C-alpha cells in the first residue's frame, strides 16, 4: 500500500504546470509525457539525451521534472501523487519502489527483457510476478581511491581486505602528508548505503541476510551484539579517526569530498560511482580511480571483505494517471535507451552508468565504472538490502549516524536507537 507523507504544504503550483496527462495544446498528435529524475547530477545530460530522442520521435514530448535534494525524494513523489500529477516515468532507488508499486505498468513483454544482465530483486516485480521496473543502471558503492596517492604512499589496493590493512593504508597515506580519507556526511549516504552493508552480509551469500531483515522487522534481531554491525562500526570508527575533517565532520558538503580526492589531497572517499564526473572535474593529473570494499573484520575471507555493495537504479512506467498512449511512449523511450546508438551512448559515455542490460556495446572508459564491472565479472557484488529499509530511514538513522560521526553519541546509544527505530517502524 502506498505510504503517504504528512504535512505537505508546498510544491503545488509549479507541479500543476508540469501535467503529464493532458494532450498537446499545439499539436494533438504529440504525446506529452514526463520523467522524474532522482539523479540531479544528470539533469543537463538528461536534457541533451531527450532532445536527441525527440528528434527521432517528433510525436513524443518529454518533460523532465527536477529534483534538487532539498527534500526527501519520497516527499517529492508522494506530493505529486496526491495532486494527481504523477510523472509518466520515475527514476528511483529500490528503497522508494513501495511508493509506486501498485501503479506501475507491467513490462514483462518488452523485447529488452532477454537482455537483462543483473539480478532483479522481488521489489522489481508485482504480486503476480510481473516485472514492473526497468533496470536502468547498476551502481557500485565502496571506498573510492585515488591511484596516484596510493602509489605514492606505497599502498596496494588489491591487498586491502581487512580492517587492519585499511588502517595501515591510512597511516601510509598520512605519512606522505596527504589526508587518508574524507567521509561524506549526508544522511542518505550514511543510513541508506554505509550501514546497510552490515545488513547485507548477514549469513554469507545465502538467504541469511533476508532472515536477518525479517528479524529486524519482527523485533527479534539483537542489533547491539550483532557481529557484522559492530564490525562495520569498528571500521567506521577507524574511518572517523583518519577523517580529513575529523575535527568538524559535519561542516563540508559532498562536492568538497569529490574535489579533495580529485585533486589528490586525500586517498579515499566512501561513495558510489555516480560521483565519477564530479571527481574527474577536479582531477589535475592522469590519476586513475577504483574501488576497494569496506571491510567488516580482520579475517580476509569473511563475506563482505572482498566484495563491494551495489544497488540497481530502476526506471518505472506509471499506469494509474497515464493514458495508454503515454505508457507506450514511455516504453519507446526505454527501447531507445537500450537499442538505439544515441541512447546507448547517453547511458555509457554521457551519464556514465553501467546499464542493467547486456547489449550495450559502447566501450567503457570511466575508471569507476570499469572497477565495478571487474567486481561484477568476479562475482564480488553484494546487493544492498536498502529496499527493505523502513520509511524515513535516511532522515532518522542518518541523523543518528551524523551524531555518531560528530562524536555526539557513543556506540551503545547508536545501536539502541537503531534497534528502537526498527521495532517502532513495524510495531
């Protein structure tokens, strides 16, 4: 059932003007559709791509609805739903799928289905087992490193698979006068990406993580004594100790993180490959970049110590407020992304995302994309369980993690807060 967010009092008039249900005023043969873009870093690139699409499909007009991260994404989406102005297409993370799953169009019969190259979780299907989401991109998340800094410090990233080896790398980097790591302080990064590493590595590669999620939901999980959670927090403590902004960890913005690693002022930065364009914009050398996992123990063979986590970014077609014509136009846009050269070029070379389909033959030149692809080839990708996170996880748990990052609360307070949050969410 769709969850409603209370207290929405803004975003009215501007949204009403973006309507995706009306036929064209100027040309009744043009189908007007819209897309809500959850990746603000792609806004300008998306606009260029849509211009190319519209050149090839003059009977379709696509309006991009901006999202600037000034509010939670689900608030933006639900506010549009409440006023009957839901976009035709929505780009979203798995954690937001439950806001629209009842409304999504089945994509089971689409020709790109045979090219799906990622493991699709249950969140991408409806109760009848039909696929209701196009796997737009695979996004990897881990410790991004600047290869030039690591080389100068004598650090081999392939040997970082334990907490002690990570700390040793931090020490070597600081010994050459560089910052070891910079920690992004955004609530969504800490709560929806970093902490769920511990949820996702429960029970090794089997269904243990799903059992743990169920235990979290029914209030039987022992969070305070969980080995993986405490192991991850041990690592987070070390990251905090070597943080470039450890004396004021909440003062900087995400763009500053990208600048520092791009310029080679720090060796590591915990983030996803979507930061690549920001990082390269600041890069002043030919340095390359890659990923290492966030270790959770000092045993290299422990599950999670040699794997990076990833999420699938989904594109859905809304079926309640959109007409059949609009739904078909949206499907044509997805086909363009998958099968047409301009669409494939947009995905790999412009947007710099790893397509969730296997027929895109564009050569990948982005370092972080290639790093993720290598982990994927080696079977060293763990899907984050963030689709199972309760409502407002980023805001609530992210708030506690920011306090922990800033040394305002100690570990027991953090763990008790996480435990209470899960129990209250499913009480």
